[in-house]
C-alpha cells in the first residue's frame, strides 16, 4: 500500500501540502493500492473533507481519516480529527465525487520517469 500524506513545504496554512498529482502517477506506475491521508496533510479539520474529495476524483483507492467522538478531548491530533457526524457527512458527500473520477485512461505512463534521470 502506498500512502500520500503530504510533503513539507513553505506553506504555513496547512501542516503539509497534499500532492494530489502523486495519486494518478503512482496508480499508473505501480499496481499497489494508493490511499490518501487528508487528516495528516491538512492538519486542519475543515480541510479534511475537501482534500478527501480531491483524492476521490483522482482515483485514490482509499482514505485514512482521523475520527474521534470528541476531537477537542483527543490526546493527539484532535485539531485534524472529524467527529462522528462530520465523518458521516463527509462519507455521504464523497459518493458523488467517487462517481466523477478517475480518468486514468487519459494518463500515459511513458510520460513518467520513475526516480528521475538527473
């Protein structure tokens, strides 16, 4: 299993920058499932559903989402955790985004040089 959790950048609005383009690239060059962790990438609860939508559209095979009954009481990562109602709403909303994508037949693996050649 491959997991996109974001990369460290100079952006300060989120913990990491989710490399959403990595998902179709990885799915094109590997047979392994690709999951996305929007909770870790965002580090901000409000962004988790938005990043999950993006992951669904580009063809992620799954999501890793932090959920806690009372995020404000969580021992760690409460600020990025959804409560049960938020999680249920996100999952219900995701159905229409899953139906949109992916369009991997438009991605050409010969365009990707794994590991680069510099």
